[in-house]
C-alpha cells in the first residue's frame, strides 16, 4: 500500500515509521523544511526510545521518505493520514480543528484517484463528516472515503503500542474504505490483535472516552491518596488491593502530582466542551479536570511545609520535569505549575532531567540545569522527585543526604519508602498518600 502521512509530530512520525515497517510505502509530509531536512539526515526531532533505529532501517529499505511536497506524496496514495495538531482552542476549551481542515482541503486538491482520507489526529465527534464535506467542496470530482483511526500510543512505549496494540479502532462508512484499512493493518490481523471496525462517530468517541476514563483513574487514586494521608493508610497498598480486582485493573492507579502530557489535559477539556454543546454535561470529567488542577496545588503546599513554610532563600533540587519518563514532552507537565511556584516564592531551583532540557529551558525560566543529581543537591535544602525516570529509582541516598544542607525529600512519585530514606540520613520525607518522616521521628530513631 502507498501511504501519505500528513504531519510529522509525535503521532504522525511514529505512525509513519511503523507503517513502513509493516512493509508499506510511506511518505511523511511536513510544511517545515528544517524538520524535513533533519529527518532526511536521520535525526529524530522527538525523543522516543527505538524510533531512530526503526526509522533508519526503513529509510535504508526504501519504504520511508520525507518531503514538503504534499501533492507529490498524495498522488497515487491508497490512504492519506491526517496527523496534525489539535490543540485546545484558547478561550473555550474546544479542540482547534483549523490544521485538520486546512490539511483536508490541501489533500483534496492533490488527489489523483480513489483514496481513503484517514483522520489520525484526536478530533471531536462529527469531525470526519466535516472533513468529508471540506474535501468534496474543494474537489467535487474527487473519489474518496473518510475514515477515523484514532491513536492510542503511550509516549515512551509508542513503538511497542503500535506493533502490539491492545486494539486498533477504525471508523468507516463504506465497505471499500474498510477493505483498504484492513489491508493497511493486515500484519496485525495476521497476529490476531483486536481490530474494532465501527462507524465514524463511535470511533471518534472511543478515543475521548478512553482517555477521559484513564485520567479519571489517576485522579481518583490521587484523591484517595489525600485521604490516606489523613487516616494513616498507605496508598500503594490500597492501589495494589484495588488493582487485583479484574474489574478495576492495576494500571493508572499510581498516586502522584497529577496527570499531564499531550493527551489527557486536552482530551478531557474537549470532551467536557462536547458534552456541554450537546446538552449532555460530562460532570465526572469536569470534576476530574478541576481536581487534577487542585492536586498540583496540594503538591506545592507539601513542598512549602518541608521548607519550613517558605521557599524564599531555599535551594531546591528537582529531579525530573517531563510529564512522564522516557519522553522529552513537557506539555501540561506538573512541573510547569510546581517549578514556577518555587521560583516565584524565592527559591534557587536546580533541575535534572535526562531529556527535558531542550523544551524545558524556554518553559522554566529562572532555574539552573544540571546533568548530575548529586551536584544538584549540593548544599540544597530539599530534593524533589517529580518524574520517575529510571535514573532516579536507585539513587545513593546516603551520598545525597551527606551533600545536602538539610537532607529533606519530597518523593512525589512514591519511588522510595520512609524507612529507606530515614536509614540514609534524611531528616524529613514526604510522599503521596503514604506515611512521611518528620524531623522528630529521625531524632527518636537516633536515640
């Protein structure tokens, strides 16, 4: 199959590379010449483990190429995937579809024969019908179908998610479109991965409903964590006990500083707006959004308490600022709320993140960047684990405590235990939804 992938952002690039590894002929299109030149040099503009090697292999095999020439890429294509951004529109929370519609219009004018125009971007219900209208209006002679094919890729594990998916969702209107999509995903059919073929509206809704539900699980366990702190329970034990119930499952039940990233904040906001527009308010989703914002504020107060009530004059080391490990993505990361509060409160903030500096330097002004967590904590008053990179899961806690002016830790990802931190010489420790370590406890333990 010949495939044109419009957009080389996270979704477009990963999807294009993986489709080429299926054996298809894929041309990835982007309007940014510098980005295309970078890709042609074999450089990947995003951090995703394994993507550079997979891309190089398929370029070498002649199945994958990059261009700014959309008409050339679309000519003769069996399927054209639209994978451009749908950011939250300022002022009303709706997904901004201007990039999708502009791409659809441009694709329409470039069609040379029958093709399926596939929306890969996350879009509100009804968008694919609008795409169909835009294409037909721009090129009344065009022979085409539209399809919805939402992505379910986790940053940091995207290649595995694409090659071994929980499911693939395809929304179509005609048998012909269904056959083209089946051929594109044929390698997955052969390996018995579930393919859900449905109507356009259901496919669009599946994406939003799935992301909103996962965001709800995260927010629910974060609220339970707050209660655990008050009643003396351990949220890790609670999560384990809940997750063993097959109806609930153990994924997305890890307490922390709130969800972020490119999907959950945007998609929950968009779903809430869709519900309002159709007089079917999504009260649970609206509450999830509000509670998640409050969780970040609660984390700031934890840090302030560990600093004796004020950030002013304190030196604070922050380990991890990307929204999750194994990505360089900073979009809506909890760090974008928490770190500015530290800086604004008068703290000297040092940041360590294996991949976050490229985006973080512009997004987090006023901080000092370091590549070494042990240098970052030198004479610090507090160390904060904000993103659970593997590099921060096996720290030499004794070495760290010795280097700090006041050895105190805020473990916002529950990586360590109060017992281990106390043995290492820390005088104060706070986690999320678990027993902490007050300075008095350390003195009693020493006695």
